[in-house]
């Protein structure tokens, strides 16, 4: 057994809200792995230096959150096909020879949460992906691999949606998925699954799509979680959809990172259930 804990962290700005340290600490506890996982706030222009400092301190791997995912990919010496296709990385593995491997586990986390935790099969579904930024780019490839029938990428700037579709067109053709782009202001059909990958929830803005996109019992999924996602979830409930926030995605993408770093699959479903149970409890006076 190792005498000292291996060092990991999450890099971002802001970072105080991140649940990753608690999630990875619980993974380590349940698997018997000795790790120390920290939050590290970096200046907006300080990612490369922060990563070098972390490596010099013996860091073994790091999670990367906004706004550094694109830069994280550029700092890597090797990357997975997922990260290359997304144009961004959320997981870095630091090796003894100084090399850095990049991956993107966001889409794997989303697919795992929908299929395993929510019990919804993606194969053959019609999906509306709202947004065309880094969050959408990180999940589009794994959604295509999951065998969905049709994906529409809707964004306020049509050219950005078209560029994302174009970058994934070869994979869509290989997977026999109909992949299209549209302007959010254009009339939209109805879908089995609506995934909000836009910044609308984080900004406290209105739901960016009309209720007509929903079918009876459609899954309405917001990649945000906690209070930020509440408006979207309430909208889904009012219109008869099945609401789900991104807490499960957060846990599952972390589980994928843990596997990349440690070679062990943590019990992600158990950790998610614990987080959901804790969130459902009324806050005590000390917690408010």
C-alpha cells in the first residue's frame, strides 16, 4: 500500500462551487485508493503555468472545468479521439516522463447517466441538443456513438451550430445518424430527448426552446445541476416532460476520469444516490 496519497485536482475559474473533490474523495474511500484531490483556482490567463506548477508538485492528474477545457487540450502531448473531436479536454493524466494525456469524459458521463441511471435507451431516439459551445461539443460524439436516430443542434448563432455539425459529419455518417443544425428561432419539431447544453440556466435566462419541442414524457435534461437548473426542470414538469439535471453526468464523468487515473471503476450509482439523498434533505440551521 502506498505510504503517501497521490495528488489530483480540479482546475478552473471559478472553482469554489465544484463538487469534484467530494466525489473523488468518496470514490477513493469506496475503492480503497489513496488519493488527495484539491480545488485549484487559476487566473484566467494562468492555466499553462498552473498546470506546470501542479506537475512539479507531483500531481498525477487533473480535472479541468470552465474556462480552460480548450487550452487543456492544447497543453497535452497526446489526446483521445473523443477530446480531439470535441476540441476540448476535461481530464488530464500527468506521466512520470513529463508527457500529458488528454481526454474528454463529459459525453461518456451524459450517456451513462441517461442510459444507466435514468434507464432510458438512446438508440433510435430523436434528440435536440441546445447550444453549440464547448459543452455541446463535448457530448455530441458520445451521443452519436450511442446510436441515436436523429440529432438536431440548435443554437442562436446558426453558423456555430453548422460548424459543430460539420466537424461531426463523418462520425454521423458512420453511425447512420441524421445530424442537422438549425437556428433557435426557426420552428422546431418535437423530440424524445431535449438536452440543454447552453449557458441559459447558468445565466438565469428563460428556457431557450418552446414547449412544442416536447413529446409526451420526453426527457428534458439540463447539463447544469442544483439551483441553476431549477427553472428548466420546473418548465419540463409543467409541460409533462421528465426533468433531469446534470448531477448524474457530473458523477459519471468523474467516474470515467477516476478509471483513467486509477484503473478502477468506482461505484458511481451509489455515490449519485448519496448526493441526491443529501440534496433532498431540508437544510439545518447550520447549513443555511
